[in-house]
C-alpha cells in the first residue's frame, strides 16, 4: 500500500532550512557551453550515432498519438510495484490513500517551502546542475583559470544529423520498449500482434473511467513543492546546505570568473544540445528498432492513440513528489507505513 510516510517528510523539514534564496548574476554562456561539450563531441553525439544505424526504409508506419501512449506507459511503469494497476478498485483506494497521506503528512510539514520564490531558486539550481555536470567530467569550475578546450574542429557542423521526420520516428522507436514493458507487466498481448490494439485499448479505456481523488491542495502548488524540493536537493549536492554569505559569494565569484571565458562555439551548439537531450537512450532506440522490424510488426502500419485520462495530472504530481523526495533524502517516498491499517 503506497503512502508518503511521516518519517521522510519530517526528515526533509529538518534537513532543509533555507531562508531567503539569493539572487545570482546572469548565468555565463561559457558555463552552459562547457557543460554541453561532451555531448557535442562528434565521438559522443547521439544523433550521429543513431543516424549511422537508422534504416527508416525498413520500418513500418507507426503512430502512437503524438507520443502520448509512451508518456502514459512511462508513468505507469514507474508505479509498478507501488500500485495495483491490474486491480482497479484497489488502485482507486491506493490513489485515495496517497492523496490523504499528502494532505496529512507531506503538506503540513513541507507546504511552507512553496512560499520560497521559485525562479531565483531554479536559477540557483541550474548553476548547481552545471557545476555537478562539470565535476562529473573531471573539471572543477571553482578552480579553473581558463575555459576547457573545444575537443573538435571549430568548423564542425552543429546541424542535427536527423531530419525532423526521422527525429520523430526515432522518438517513437525509443518509446516502444516502455510500452512493451507495460504490456508485459499487465500480461497484455505482445506489442504489434493483432490483439495488441484491443489489449492497450481495454487497459487505457478502464483507466479513462477513473476519477482522481479529491485534494484540498491545488495540484499546481504540489507541483511547485516538487520543483522546490528537487532544486534544494540539487543545490545541497553541489554547494552544501543553506545559503551562507560566504557560500553565496563563492558561487558569485565563480560565475563572474566564467563570464570572462570564451568558448568559440555558436549559439547553434546550445540548440543542438537541447535537441540531443530529447533523444531516447541509444539502447532504447536500438531495441525499439528491432521490435518494429520484427515479424510482429509485419502489418503495413500500426496506429494507437490512448484516451484522455482524468487521473493523469494527479499521477504526474504524485510521481514528481515521489521523485523529488527520493532525490532529497535518498529514501522511497511511497513506503509501507506501519501505522496503516491496510498494511
């Protein structure tokens, strides 16, 4: 039975005592480019690796409602083990329990965090994320006296290696494994088989009949709480707890130092990096390509568009809270509560 147990929520309240979020100078372009360099290197560029293996002429026509089916599959896959997706009455009761636990355990202890100004906090977290990324590459942005060297020719093209239609097909292929995983978990007919239409339709049709539980807290406020928790956890990981004057000054000096660096790459490099971040993992793409090229997808086309789910916003907020609490305190947010009479 899933719930947000009292312990983790109380732990977060005691752990994060932040006060006022400081304002930071403008984020230097050089810092963003430095963090993007590994992904832009031709030896690592995901779009070039995919383009070298992609054979669209061999694939059937696939359409999954603009990717909505993959997004829902990913959402439900994350809930497997915490919720009984194949038992709708139990699933409804579990959603109600999660809602009650949010109202009784999470919001009274953590709701005050939503009074923090979100944009300065996100800006600070963005700096923290870039610092962590550079440290993962073996670079310390606080100690660097000059910008890192560009590992490839300045004349290198920053145009995507995939055309827009091919890019959309790559995303579809990368989403197939998640949809297949959900089907296997729920014992649905194999994806691409004649009965897969009806199997998926029946599952999502039953989910479309469910109504979300009542919450007195607006979902946008809970979404903000999840963003605040994730931002605070990222900042804590990069800079340590709290916003002491010495710590803030150190970050400000680092940003000022990077504002004098010059990485000779055009803005197209950042646009390309943003596109690369939308691509599926290479392993997911290859698996999806093999699935689509198999005999189970022998039909000339495969189309499926899921219905609109009224519970989707509630589920997304629950997953956001679960993920941010796990990130913040390294503890599952959905846990078996010893005080729960249903446990």
